[in-house]
C-alpha cells in the first residue's frame, strides 16, 4: 500500500511540474512573438515556401 501512495504522489508532482513547464514555454513563445524578437509565423510558412528561389526567412549573421 505504501508504494502505491508514493507512486500517486510522484505522478501528481511530475504532472504538475510538466504542466508548469508547458505553460512557461508557451508564455515565453508568446512573449518573444509580442516583443518582435522572433516571428514564428515566418517559420510556419517554411514548409510551404521551400524552393531555392523563394525569399529568405532570416538573413545569416556572419
């Protein structure tokens, strides 16, 4: 009985930590998009615009 209790506690704690991590990641993506640091809509079009003569998404920094 005691190991089942610890398993349940571990399951709840791990699930809670993963949910916090997921929401933190989503919030950081939203904040970067809002600040203009990174535009993820350009990356969404990458699969559609992948020909060699299409416009470049980001210029390389040398």
